[in-house]
């Protein structure tokens, strides 16, 4: 839920900075099915069916990053997307190195109020022997459910890329100076 709130906050900054959200309609997005399917799968494996086969859920988690990469490559010319892609790539590397799970810091999990031990699939979890843990979910955001969450450096880059994309796509076009005859 925190990630949805952060995304909405990014959108809310556009009109505050003088941008026009209606300009998003003019974006020529390609392969949106890929990113929408990836989001749907992630919601499914983490909230609807998290008690399924861990190996299958981990594989599906990795698949969602491949689908997101397909979307990002198809839309690579959009401003800010390379920052977003860098964040996604960092997350994918860490998740791949940890067999489909993002390693989380036990301190960050405690700060967020998320139990470290879980009996279901979690896309982010405290692992016994994590690989690349500094790039994992090490930033704890306190708060009651559903606001408490953990974030990675990759997540911060994803939201930075989203901000750049939104503000560049929604900014007012440059107006040329119009001189009236004196």
C-alpha cells in the first residue's frame, strides 16, 4: 500500500509544480499489457495466493521483472525511464541472486512493523544468508499496516525515474516570445 501511496504522491506533485496531468494521455506507451500483467502477478503472488509453492512463486516473481523490462525497453525513449530501469535492474539482480526473493534487513522489517518470520511467500523477506544485502530492502518506513514497509535503493531509483517521467511529460511546453508591434 505504501508503494501505491508513494506513486500517487509523485502524481500529485505534477500540478503542484505547474504541470498538466492531461498531457499523460499524449504519451505513446507501448506494450502496457506487459507491465499491467506483471503488476497483477505480483499482487497475486503476494496477497491473493502467497501460500502456494515457493519455487513457483519465486519464478513468477522473477518473470514479472522480465515483463517489466520488456515494457521499459519498448518505451526506452521516454524521459526518466532509464532511471526507473536502473532501479528495476538493481532489484532484479538482488532478487535473482536470492532465488526470487528480495532480502530484507531485520532492522528495517522491525521498523516497518512487518514480522520477520512468515509462513507464506513474500517478495521481500529476512533471509538466513542473503546475497547483495546492501541493495536489498534496508530502508524501513514505520507505520501501521498498510503504511509500514521496506524499500531498497532500487525502489528509490524507480520512484525518482517516475518523478522525472511525470514532470517531463506533463510540463508546460516552451513558449516562444511573441512581440507585438510598438
